[in-house]
């Protein structure tokens, strides 16, 4: 799921659901879990999500590992 949105840009929940090829309720549960642990920012009002800056930095640092 994180690989789908790791570029740090906002992605619509519909787009994430389609790319993940998962049912919408399952996608929402995964995104809520990731948001609860501050891996992503979840904007329920505008129905979009993106990775947090700290996770983006972590992914960049560990990309070569």
C-alpha cells in the first residue's frame, strides 16, 4: 500500500483502492491503520492520503539497503 503512495503526493482514496486491487472497506482499514501509526496523512474530508515526511525520509535512506 505504501509503495502506491510513497512519492509524497496526495492520492485519492479511489485511486489507491483501484491500484491496490482491494475492496474499498479493506483499503480503508489499511489506510486507517497506517494513519494511526503516523505512516501516512489521511484526509477523510477530501478523501485522499499521502505518506508522512518522516516516512518519506526513512524510505529514501533505506532505499539503497
